[in-house]
C-alpha cells in the first residue's frame, strides 16, 4: 500500500520548473491515492498586475524575492496545516506558519502593485476542472 511519504517522493520526480499549477495537480492526484482530499486545496496567488513577490524560492538570487506573475501551492492538513511548494528552498512540505513567515513575509510592507491575492480551490474541484493555458506567457531569446 502506498503511503503519503511515497506519494510525495513520486511527486517530486514529476516536478517541472516553472510549471507550478501542473506540479500541484500531479501532487494532489497522487495524494488522492493515499488520503481523502477534504482538507487539501490548490492555492493560486496573483494580482491584477501579475507581479507577486515570494521569498525562499529556488530561482531567487541573493535571498531576494522572485516576482512571479502567479504561483500555485498546495495547502493540506493531516496533523497540522502544511504548504507544498516545489519551488521553495524551505522544507517540502513546510509548516503553514514557516511558509507564511519566510516565503510570504506578511510584515514586509508591499507597494500596492505587489499586493498578493489568493484563490483557494478544493482539491477535488482542482482535479475535476484543471486545464492549463499558457498562452499568456511570452518567451524572448537573449543573445550574449
């Protein structure tokens, strides 16, 4: 029988950099094979200007926040609330308190254009209705 630990190990193998919503989808799908999803959620973080700062990210330079256009994490509760973020340098999962304190840093005053908004989607709805559309992304080549 699969355990939550083995599901998490498999999910980490499915990680693709900069594909947070797909990573969370695969994680939730794996978690659904070993646990009920009644206390599991996909959390979308963004804002109208598509610029939200998150600290403790693998893509960070010198401890500065990464400014994402959006980011998706997984919030779940077994014994305590935890956050799964495959792009974090914090433990994965991180305790809810540690993630909020170190990655989102609520005491840090943010300019209005960087203020984060959250959309919380139940894991079952996320699995049922997930569709990824990356047409908003613009890629540019830089030559050195």
